[in-house]
C-alpha cells in the first residue's frame, strides 16, 4: 500500500483537467429490446487493460450481492483464470464460480438459460483484459462496470471499451469506478471523479487501495467476508447497492 496521502498514479499533475473521454452527447447508443424477465441480471466487469483490480472487484461484488439476497454465479471469462482460482479456494457455496473457455463464450446465451433454470438471479462476468471475445460477453449485460485507476493512462485505455459499449447500444448501462485510489485527500482522484460525475458515468463510491482487498482474494473470500466491519467492506457494499439500483432502473439493453 502506498503511504498515507501519497498518490501512486504519479503521471499527471494534481488538479489537471482530465479531458480524455467523450462528452455526454457522444455517449449515446441505439435503443434495443429488453431482456426476457426470466433471465438473471448480468453484471459485467470489463476494461481492456490489465492491472486495474477487475477480478478483485468482481469477486467481492459477487459476495456482497449474495449477502444482499441474490443467488449469484460468477463466470470467469478471462484466460488467466484468476476468478476461477479464487473460487477454488472457497469453502462457502454462497457464490457459484465457473470458468468459461474462449471457445465457449459464443454459448453464453445457452449457459444463461441453464443458470436461470437453476435459480440464479445474478451473473457476474469477469471478462478478459483484451478485446478478444469482449463483444459477445457484453452484449447481453444489464450493467457494465469499468474499473480504472485515477490516472490518465487508465482513462485513455478505457476508451476502446467505451466505444464497444456504444456500438452495442448500452447507453446508460455502464459506469467507470475509480479503483485502487490513494488515501484521501488526493487532488488527482478528486479531479477525475468530478469530470466523470459531470459526464454521468461515475460509479460511486470509489474504492481506496486497501490491503484487505488483496488479502481477501488470496484466501478465497470477498472483502465483506474477510473483514466485514472494515472500510473496504463498507465501500464494496455501497458500490453494490449503487450498481443494484442502476440495474433496476429502466433503460435500453442490448439484444441477447
């Protein structure tokens, strides 16, 4: 962990104007038909960049959702298999974890049908950190969460994923969450948060870089299981509540 008050993303001067994503008017997509109501809701955690804490967030959000009453299946679509490895460490069956191989991604609609029959109410997709197979995984999502660190490199690297979401017609169904943030106060984190909030694409709250997240993942737990009374757990529960509300809001979805 970085020392208190230090910003690990030391690439941009504090207080800079991070104008690196498009204006609200360009974050538009075509309206499409809604998903069948019998299908589980789908939360995809996706960004075409490694090292942003995508798997750690996916694991802890899956656990937080299960603790909130969802019947959760987490699917690992990343060839690295980190989420599946986390699942293999778990003793609890509160979250079902399975791995989807690259050649199986095209079968996701059939897999979701099976999960629906088994009573799953929420599917969390941990996608690959590359463009390979991304569109088939995202096109049926109810919401896409894009973890980025508060740095210009991460925000710029998120643009291809944003463009893919727009092409799929997922307007209003995605947000960027500032992850692995330095402890406050951080002028850089505040600057990026302000701009993303103004664009209407900021997921809240941001997630501060805390060792509990890494320790939880290493032991096969979500952070709300590993340290349930910690600030890290409070942030994850709040983030899940924010996502849950967004997924319940009316809006266009891509054709499954």
